[in-house]
């Protein structure tokens, strides 16, 4: 599935900057799969995200199965963690545990790049499935959300965009 040249999770591996599958959207956002579950014995996966300026990356959502750790490489990451709003600058880690409603966006006027570590692995496959139907099939997205134990508050998109002066990458 990944185009990284790995044969065993026990072998030392170097993953080059351009390795891994990428999903790019017209607005400039990108999802770049770097390390998949099979590469880590399903312990974790790693995905890089690029979020354009002043863009909401996700509606409020709630994971039942995995924890997420975001590391800001560049730009300013805005997040809603339950009722708390935080901004994270480069070099900052943000923990989003399962069972916590959260959303994230680029809170600045320059691109925001983050590394997302997801534990346990598997959620990277959710993102692949959603990428295939993103603009065409809301009903299918709801089915994929259910399959991966993800609740999503689509009504939060308008509220978050208005509150923080954002556009939504999905529409």
C-alpha cells in the first residue's frame, strides 16, 4: 500500500522526504502518509499534514480507538480540545487522547505543517478511504466514520469557521 521500501519492521529504515503516498487538494492542503501500521507492528502510524493559511482541517470529532500526537513543524496550529482553545507554534507537541472532542486548523497566515503520530495504527487507513470519496459521497463518509469508531460533528464546521475566521478545506 505504501511506496516506502520496507521489508521488515525489524530492519533499520530511512524514509526520505518524498517517500509515501500523498493526497493533495486544490486548496493546497496535503496528507502525506509516512509510516503505516504494518511497518510498526500496528503500534503506531505517522502522517504529515500541510494546512493552508486560515483553513479548518477537521470538524470537531471524537476517536473511540486511537490517541493522536501532533508536532508542529511550521506555522501556527489552532486546536479545540473539548472546550479549550489552544495555539501551538513550531516545536510544540499537542496530545489529543481518544475520548476527547477536538478539531484543528491553521491559525496563521502562512502554511502550517505538522507531524501526526497515531496510536495504535489503523487510522491512516481511514484517511485513505475518505480521500477516495471526499467530495462525492457524504453517506459513504458516515459509513467510514462508523467503521473506524469516529464521531464527527459536521455542524461544527460553520461555527468554527465563523469563530476563528477560517475556510474549510472540504468545501
